[in-house]
């Protein structure tokens, strides 16, 4: 029997153990999975103590709360492993940026378009930026033409999340991978 106090660097919802359980009655489940029924937490805690295990609240929102008799350290280890496994299977979408100039040459445009295709195939968002310098900003249609051409050429691969928008000396457009590739 261990005394558990504090969170000690743990994140997530707090799990109540042993004497921390304050409900009037709980549904108790034994260490082998058999239901012991609805009882007072002190009675269930006594049974857990006799077996050398802990009383752990596993479903605090149920009516009445569900508590299991088990080894708390082993339970927390299994919970952390489950959380790590779930996190491992998630893919974090990154935002990649590709910058153009209003006078970008055709070869450079094609080269950067290949980069955009590669980023989209890797399931990343792509921020396409046209950088204007000096008086180039007085002709935003040159930059808009490049972004529109890019949008047309990649329409089967991408959806436009944000249309071309001029913000200061930069015009940006956000592209995301197409949801249905059929």
C-alpha cells in the first residue's frame, strides 16, 4: 500500500485513489474483473487493503462512480503507454512556405511548383508567398497571376484554404491537400 499525494509532473485528469474517493457510494470491480456491486468506498478500500492493492476510480462521471481494485502503479504505467501509442499514430500537419517574386522566371516557377507538390504529397499545408519590393507593390496583379496559375495547375491535388491576399509587401495564399483523392 502506497500513499499517493500530489501530481508529480503528471498531466491530464487527476485519478483519485484509495482515501481520495469521496463519493457516498461506488460500483466496485475486483482485480479479476468481477463486479462486487454498489458499496461504500470505505468497504471497497478495506477489500483492496486486504489484497494488498489499491482502490482506483476509473470512471468518475458514471452514476455511481466506478472503482477498480488494482495495482495503481501498474495502472498508471499502462495509461501512459496507451497515450504514447495514440500519440505515435497521429500525424502533425506542418506549414511549409514557398516564396516567389513577381518576376519569377518560368524555370524557377516550375522548380518551386515541384516542391509544393512534394509538400502536399507529404500531407503538409503550403503557404505560397509573393514578395514585392519597392514599387512592385503598385502592381499586385502580377503576383496574383502567379498564384492563380499555381492554383489552376494544382487543382487536382490541392484545395485553397485561403485565397490570395495582399498584406503589406507580401501576397499569400494557403494550400492544403485535397480531402477526397478520387
